[in-house]
C-alpha cells in the first residue's frame, strides 16, 4: 500500500568528475540526476521492486546555493501525493554538516508508475 510521507535518502560526495564549470561548480543537471536516483529508490520500495517509475516532470526547481566538487550532499525524496499511476515527490538537497548544513536545492516532481 502506498503511503504519503514515504522517503528515500541518498548521500553522495561530489567529485571533480561531477564538476562542469570553473571553480569546481557542479551543474544543476547533476542534481536532477540525483533526484532521479532518489525517485527510483522510492518507487522500487513502494512497488516491491516491480517498477522504477519514470520522472515525467519537475516544477518549482529552486537552486538556493551553489554545489561544488568536494561537497557532500544528501538528497531526500518524499511522496506528498498519490494518484492512480502517478506520485508527486518533494525533493530536498542538503549540503554541509552540523551547523553548516544548509538547503541547497528544492523541487517538486511527478513520477509515473504502471
């Protein structure tokens, strides 16, 4: 049974290979890739391994802080709404640790499952 509030978390240290711009800045596309990884983990859990889901759309993507090679980021994907074949997911990227932990990126996405 699908439950609103189910979460998946992915924690990654970004490397120089992830950087695309001067100063080691990581492209927003890399963050969207991590959103996809978190959504896949969530859909697999929710469907008992039967469906990876397909990210159909993003809305309200906000890049609040730059992310650089060497940063450790934690992506959290949370189901906020359940439809017959779709799930609305809230994504949050946190970077840093302890008192320096800050929200870096947020988004809302729609995933389609069969």
